[in-house]
C-alpha cells in the first residue's frame, strides 16, 4: 500500500518537473525569437546600438524593406538557406542551434526550404522582425527563379 502511494507521489513530482522543464524551454525559446536568433555576438551588438527615434531610415539602417531589391549574401560565399514559410525559418534557426550542419541537411531533405547561391538578386515582399520574405529574381540557378522564401536579414544587402 505504501509503495503505491509513494509511486503516485513520485509520478506527480515527475509530471510537475516535466511541465516546469517544458515551460522553461518554451520561455527561453520565445525570448530568443524576440531578438536576432542567429548569433549571440550580433545580439549583444544590437542591444548596445540605439536606433534613432525618427521613422525615416537612417544611413546606418541598411536592411532592405518591402518593395525593394536586395542581394542574398554570405561573407563566406556559401549558399544561402531559405525557408518556404515563416514558421519554417523559426524551425531552421532552432535546428541550426541544436544540430548544426547535420540538422540543417535533414531539414532541407524534409522539404522545408531550398538553397540559393550567394549573390542571387531578390525582391523583398514581406518583413518580420529579423527576417524578410523574398522572391528570387534571377541568378546562376534558373530553377529557383520565382521561388519565395524567408531568410534572416543578416543575409541580405541592399541592391544599389
């Protein structure tokens, strides 16, 4: 009798602990999404930089906005990864933080996104904090022209 009561108390404790762990992970995950979720060094520099209060784009703000043209860009010259949906981009960033290259390859093989070469011209069609939805306008891979995808803004530069 005492063993069953003890097992029931242990089960309640473990369920409570599991709920607490899930809530802690969720809170951490959501707090990461309110900032640029790519690297901690870019997060700390974003926090330390103050943006002007004016609604006009400052000379420091080089992120392309809706209706503008941009170029996909990675400083290492590798292909850029685009997600088909906004939720897909969130999942990609989570996978990248958790599993690195292997997780990204699995994510791509599951059909959640596609690759585009660095230097590909795009049109910005939607925006969210830290990300833009773009449409591929041209580039070295004609098979992806017209495709739409979400990408972090740090991989976009304005087309001048």
